[in-house]
C-alpha cells in the first residue's frame, strides 16, 4: 500500500518503542556508539516499564539485583539482594539521565501505527505526538505489560473495589478490609505477606499450587556496598557467580537427573519445613512437574498463609453473586469460588498475570504488502533469532518471541538481542542496501530448532498449562527453551545470507 506523503515527519535512523529495560538498553548502546539519530518513544509519563507499572506492596525482582541489571552499567549501591521495584525504576531513570538519553526520549508518546514503505525503504510511524520516518524500528514494548483479567462472571457487579496487581490502587486503604487475592503466581506471593499486615481478612484463591524455593533476601551491609563501590571487580565477580548459579538451573528444566529431582526435593522440603498441617500441605503441593510453571521464591509466603485471618481457597474465583438482595446501587460483595464456597469481600486484588501470546502492538504494525504483524502471528509469535520477522524489514523485536527465560535474568537476554541488532545495523550500513528482510526459510528453520529444543523440556512435558506456551498451538513461543549462554552463542553472529537485501522501491 502506498504510504501517504508525510513531509512534516521527523526522520531518524532508529526509532525505539518503549522505555523499559529493553528500550533503554538499546538506546544506551546506540548513544555509546556515537549514533545520534534515534528516538525512544514511551507511552507513559515516565520510564521504567515493568518497574513503573507494578507498584503493589512487596514488588521486587526475583533474580538478584546484581544480575538483574545491565552488565555495562553495574550498580554497586543495590540496597538488598532483591531490590524493590522503586529502586529498580530509579536505576533505570539514572541510566537515562547519565547516559545522555533524555534528549532522545519522548514521553507520553504512543505508537499508534507503523507502516513499512517499499518506495521509501523506511517505516512511517504515527504516534500521539506526530509522525516519524525511521530507517529501523525497534519494538521494545515488553511482554508482561498488558494485565490479564480472568473470566469472573459479573465482576463489574462487584460492590467493593477491584484492581489488577499491575495497576495498584494506592488511594484505597486496605487496613481493616476483607480482601480476596486472586492468583498464586509471582506477584501474589510477594503481595500476600504485606497485605496480611493490613487487611482484617484475606482469602487467597488458588487455581494451582506453585513450587516455592527459599529466597534468601537481605539488605547489603554498608561495608559490602563500600567494598563493591571501591572495587568494581567484586561486583563483576558476584555477578558472574550469580549467573553461573542461575544457569545451572537449565538442567532441571531439561528434565535431567538428578538436577530435577534435587530441585523438586528442595521445594518440597521448603514446603514441609514451613507448613506443619498435613491438610494444608497437600493443598499447597503442586500437581505438575517442577519448573513447568515459573518457580517462585519466597521466605514469608507460607508463613503469611497460615496466619489466623488468612484463608486458602483451593479453587479459582469464578463469579460475583448477582446483585438481587444487595443494597440498591452497591452491587454485591459475595465472591464465589469454583468449589461453591462464597466469601464476603470488600476488595479484590487480581494478581492474575498478563496477556502474552497476542501482543497488542502487533495490531498496529504493517510490513511489506501491507501485512499486519498480528496476522503474521495469527497462530503464534515467530521470529528469526527471536528478533526479526519475515516481511517486516529493518524491524527488531526485543524481549518478544522466544526471548524470555524461566531460570535466569531477562536482562542478559535483552543485552544479547541488543548486540544482535547492532550487528544488523552495522551490516546494513556496510552493505549499501536500504533494508534487510529476514527470509521465511530462516524463520522456519529457527522455529524448527526451537520446537526441537523445547520438546523434551519440562515446559512441554511437565503436565501444566503456562504462559510460556501459546494456547492456540501448545508451542513454546515465549521462552528460549535452553540456556542463556546458548542464546548468546546463537545470536553471536549476524548471517547476511539469512536476509534479503532490499533497495528503495522494494527490490
Ligand atoms: C512484577 C514483575 C517482576 C519481574 N521480575 C523479574 C525478575 O526478577 N527477573 C527477570 O528476569 N524478569 C522479571 N520480570 C520480567 C520483566 O518484565 C523483564 O525483566 C523486563 O523488565 C522487561 O523489560 P522490557 O523493556 O522488555 O518491557 P517493559 O518493562 O514492559 O517496558 C515496555 C515499555 O513499552 C511501553 N509501550 C508499550 N506499548 C507502547 C506503545 N504502543 N507506544 C509507546 N510505548 C509503549 C510500555 O509503556 C513500557 O514502558 C518481571 C516482571 C514483572 C511484571
């Protein structure tokens, strides 16, 4: 489709969409290479992505902070082993300020439409703050950004207040309230211990029990922080140690023995040591193989569950009672679980995760022959090198298809992809072509490798449903189903033969 002329549009070499870890990491590397012509657009009022949006009590990373941060911007000052969300966001703000990204950043600027133009060999990007022509487009819009609201019948008829964990309503005090916490995933287990200190009654709605390992969180002492600051090699050494330890976790995910048996044992021992009551322990014992769903880390979740005012409901919340009989205009506060148990509640907190398989952004990007990215991904996300999509020239997706991990730091994966994009940009500049379009064969071959790698892993064989797999096909489309190191090896070389080289006019 011919793209309408947009003379007023600003021209840039690279347009990055999203200012979370991925967009900021990409921006830093461009700036450090002296590339001036790029912008980062961010739909929100501030940077930080995940760490700006998730403000629930107790929010923190579950990969240690010294590993959950850029290798090229280490931070000796982390206050604890697992930093809270605010500290992580502050780290990202400092990255933006100190790496000279402020002039490149457009806040409150949402991508509304991106269209590839064969004639121009560029992307025309429409945003809420005007138009851009961009030679290359980097999609860094995250994968845990769109809250998933489960099907709860008559939720709108709930007479109390409800919100999703990633949209925390800090204006409502929970002191003395009866609260329903829906879900037992990574966010819920961080929320419960804090919530327990405020609410008068809590019901935890559990659809399936998670495996939980001890976390070992603590503050770093002043001496430790001073030592890290005085000698950056100590931070690098700690980081390497944390990485190697996390990386060993891939053996269990690949169902290797004794790795998986030892890991399962550790989690079940933690449960046994934490929960004395055999009945409750049974309800908290997962019915699938360890690692199939994300393994969680907590030192205080089981203790909070056993407090006198906390109840465990071992079935999902499925409906709110209809309003007949409730006081006029106030709706109903009766929340009913699949078991039939009913609870009177004032507030519902939905810690129910995110929509991951069908990213919203894909409905706003049109590539060659006017093809919508959402159509290209209609049976699940696919990409070559987890980064490039056939028919979408000069477009790079960070932290998207098959780029997440279940056992190590997302930041390592993001840095790996940023490296790949830089190599692609260098190759494009050297090649004299205007655009690179990955071939369909390269994508198919990469996806065949992913399927083969995933086949025997716990994510496919572990007997659970998880967000790592696309529900339409059962394929593992979110995760890189192997070690973080193998991802880096795989993306270490940019292979020009896997790309069609295009000139303006689409040839
Ligand atoms: C509570 C929580 C805890 C986590 N803990 C860990 C952990 O311990 N370890 C780990 O490895 N991973 C963790 N993750 C995963 C985490 O999402 C990633 O580690 C990482 O933060 C993702 O960064 P990102 O830049 O890819 O995405 P995001 O941080 O989601 O940033 C994407 C940005 O794109 C913006 N955007 C989206 N659409 C548009 C648009 N159309 N126009 C303009 N801007 C747009 C968004 O506003 C957002 O700012 C956690 C996730 C959550 C939710």
